[in-house]
C-alpha cells in the first residue's frame, strides 16, 4: 500500500469516526480495510473520543492519585508513550507521521484514548465548558445530521447520470394496482437505492418487504439478499440497498413480501415489483 493509500485510509477512518460516511465512501473504506487486517477502526473511534474530551475544561485539577493510576495504564509494549500522561485538557496527539506506519498509530491512539476515557470516572459531574479549537490544535468535526437515502441517491445521479438504473414493473398477478419508481445500482461501489411511489404501507410486526438481486454469475435459484425494509407512509420512499454478498453482474431486482425479518430463501409467491437491468 502506498503513502497515498495510507493517507486515504486515514482520512476515511477519521471521517467515519466524526461525521460519518455515505454509502460510496463506506464501500471504499470496506475495500481498503480488507487489505489491511492490522488496522483497527475502533482505535480511531477512541481517538476521536479522546480528542473531544481534550477540549473540555474542568474546574479542578486531576488528583495525583488518579494521574498515577493512569500513568501505569500505558501498554508495556509502548515504551514511547509520553510520561507523565498529560491532563486530558492538555492532550493532543502528534501532528506528524514521522515515518511510522499505521500500525504504530493505531496502538498509540488506542492507549491514549483509553487513558482519557478512564479519567471520566473522576471528572466532576458539574457543567463542562467546550473550549473552541484553535488553528494550531487538532480540529474535532461536529457531527451533522447524516444524509438521507434520497440525498445520497440524488448526489450519485448528479455525479454520474449514466449509473445503471431501471424502472419498476408490476408482475402479472401481483396484488398491487400500480407502483412507480426505479432502482439505481452502482456495481463498482456496490451501493444502490430503491425508489417507490405506490408501494402499500406494511405492518412490520406482520410482514416486511425484502429485496432480491439476481446476479448473472450466480445460480438464479439463489439471488443475493438485498435487505428487508418497510413502507411507513404514502408518497415517495427511497431505501438504501443492503446487499449481503458481492454482486458481480446484477441483472434483475425483485421485491417480495415476507415474514418479519425476512427469509433466507424466498418461495417467490408474493413478488410485488421487478426491475430489469438487462439491456
């Protein structure tokens, strides 16, 4: 993996731990992590917690007894862990890689974050005042409301109008009058969205809708489970596809009505919508 790949992986992990990732970036991160089993994404979550706590001001200093306890919490294998462990309000991670690989950073941030989180048990429960980050310190990105499935779909289509897309068709004999909408599927990123108007609402305690993705390179008897979903109200609904397996060549999307939680293999007796990507 190149230095650029390492930096991109860093960026994705930090963004996931702060603002969250959209489906496209999430798929990119998943692919990169598959080739880096030495990387622990949870360490980045802990680091964000540590840095966030670093910007909290407390009204009394940490007792020396607590400081001493934290000092002995540093993992033995990290002989270069800073001594003494600084007060959380003064904590800030190194700003340079200094030639070390990601494995080093994962261990360092996990140890540092563990020390900071351990201090929570001592910190007073009174009000704490956030200290605004300065340009010289690390910046903690405030998490905003995540984009909706409809937002992600619109963005994907705006960025690539040629992404595979197919309209829904109602199969003969289906107990629905009319369904409009389409399915958008990005085979490279392995993400997609279902858009419906006219699909009846369902009671999830009685039945749920389930998507099936037929793959041209798989036995058609066993389509890929695309996830279960509900329709809670009338009007347009956009649902993110949750493919449980890699889809090499999507040819057909089918929506069935199943028992709550979905099924492993559908008998296909209640197909309510079909969309074909075959040209």
